[in-house]
C-alpha cells in the first residue's frame, strides 16, 4: 500500500529521539503530577507505580513497534474506529502542555506573592500564549524542528542532571528516610485504599508518554499515551521501518530510568510531604523551596521544566497535526481533501495545524467556563488513545500474531505473546481507571464525553467514511528505505486489508 511522499524526511535518528523525548519529558511530567499521585497512594504509588508502569509501557512500545516497522505511515496504528480515537485523543492532549505550563507559572506567582489569588482567565491567557508559540514554530519554522527537538532532548537531560545534583547538595544531610521514600502510603481520595493505589498507578505511566493531565483536583495523571508520537512523524525520517522501532522503545526506556531517579531524589528531599501536597505553589515548586531554602533558587530550577513544557507543547502539536493530515489523506475526516494538503512553500500540513490550534483554543474557552468539562474531555481522550493502542494489538493476537507482513523488527514468538498480553491487560485496566475521578464521589462526565466521540465517529462513517475512507496507506519506497530525502514517489493505492502472505 502506498502514497506519494509529501513531507520532507529531514529528521535524523537523534532529532526524532529528541521529539519523542520532548513529548514524553518523563521527569517533568511525573514531578508535575505529584499533586495527583501523592494523595492516591503516596510514595508507594509514586515509585512502585512508575516501575510497574515502566514494564507495561515497554511491553506496549515493543508491541506497537512491530506495527510501526510493518506500516511506517504517519497515521500509525489506525483504521476507522482506532483512527477517530487516535485523532481526538491527540488533539485534546495538545491542550495539556499549555495548561501545565500555566499551572507552573501561576505557582511561581503564588510563591512570590502569597496574597495573590489565581483567576481562571489568568491561566487561560498563559495557556493561549503557550499554544500560539507552538503553532507559530510549527507553521513557519518547520525546517528548524529537527534542531528544536535536538535542543529539547539536550535541555531536558541537562535540567534533569542539574536539578538532581542541586537538590541533593542543598538538602544534605537532612533527607527523608528510605522507609518513607519506598513505603509511605497516603490516601486522601475518599476511595478505598486498593482503588486509591490503582488510581495512583496511572501517574507512573504519565511520564512515559507525556503531559496527558494537569495538576488539577479533577484530573487523572495520565498513562501510556504518547509513546506513539514517533509513529505519526515516521514519514519524516530515513529508513523508518528500522529506525522508528528503536526510537519508540528507547524513548520509553530512557523515560523510565530518568523518571524513577528524579522521583526518588524528590521524595528524599521533599521534607513534610503533607505540606507539599497542599501547597499553593504546587508540590514540585514547594519541594524545590524546601530543598534550596531559597525562593529565587527554586524558581531558577523551575525554569528547566517550564521550558520542557514549551518543547512538549511544540512537539505534541507537531504530532497531532501529522495525525490529522494522515487520517484526512485517507478520507477519514470531514473535508478530508482540505486537511490533507501540504503547503507548497512551508512544506508542512498547514491546514491540519490550523485545525489543531483552533480546537485547542476552543478547549481553552471550555476551560474558561468550566474546568470540570475541560478535564472530562481530556480524560476521555486518554481513553480514546487506549482504544487506539489496544485495537491493533488485540486483532494481532486474535489472528495468532500472523497478520503483519515481513518487517525488520520482529519480537520472538514467546516474547511477542507476553508483551502483547501484558499490553492488553494494562490498557484494559487503565481504561477503566480513567473513567473514575481521582476523588470520591464519582460522576459520569468522563463516560459521557467518551460516548460522544464514538457517536461522532459512527455518524461520520455513514455520512462520508464508508464512501471515501481507504484505510492506512504508505510510501512503499519509505518501507524499503530507497527514497532519498525530498524525492517523491508514485502513488500506489492498495486495499486497506492487504497484507503479504
């Protein structure tokens, strides 16, 4: 199956790894969601939840890497239902970078001005600024994106190293005990202890995928949602069927390692964890203050995650626009010909970027009116991505792991079955958990939004999709790695259910 190559392949392996890690930003995402994870199981959920999620996410990454190697297209692992789930999930999650950045900035203001009372419109304006910057860089500086993603990778690892060393040096020798760091259990959710721990487990997956949730009392910490970011940029790297799987798995491995180390450091220097949870400056900034004993020093350290959030906003918007472009190119969206166009001069899917930014602004307006409604949309979108990841893995298992064509990345049969089954169990668990609010009593708002996406998907199928949707297509020369960057290829359309015998 194939299509004409329209996007330049100007991403190297390092720059694509930078893009994937900028989306994940494990240590930043994990630390920024402490306000959610600490009340849901305390240190036990934070540390052991991350390790558990790390193993499960590596299994899922390996499972999806087989699909990426077999079908290296910007659409990733989609068909109709999975495609709609993936598109809606990525667009909604594009909004989270700006919201997280605005939370951190308002925390700085609260720290410096204790009498300051945050207003929702203050956060909205910062949110808009983050997303406008992300749009401008994506739309008009596309050629610089590989350099931006390399810079994001270097900045993130540099910040991780500097913050860890600084916090440990400033706190010495007044550390929390190892028993506290690895064994303290806290439950302030109102749910039974077991369910509270499971809800805290969700936070462990957040840092292995990116910013799917915000430090808000009605948001869940996210699970494994952004590992496939490289899949939606796959048409922009040389020899993607070989390089792509390495990046996907390697990024989760790096994220698990850096996230675990960073959280352990934070908990050792956290001081009174209960005061951190309730701090108006956010738990992360309060821990920085406790460790450095200096507001200015804490704010200087916070610059690293603040810039990481901006890099994440840029790269998530990049990935979301490529997903829209690929799904529209195959007839999956209303006005597909319009959204599948690549701007001839800018060489980016500009219309897809416009759509992404407009929807993100609309989500911001929803947040301005009701944070609960916005949070319900984002939480439901995570469920959408769960479905998008689970469907192809489940179908592959049902077909005895024999549905994929010949490919460069193949898991040994036993390892493949283990990875696939662990992935499906993890997706099933986290999908159910994401329909629970983090605090008792529960509401049905998440499930309501979740159902709306399916209704829209079904409506669009009968109106347009059953006539025009062709299914995933890819550049056959990309698969073989024979096309040099910038070269085109003839379009070859093959039925979407095609696979080699």
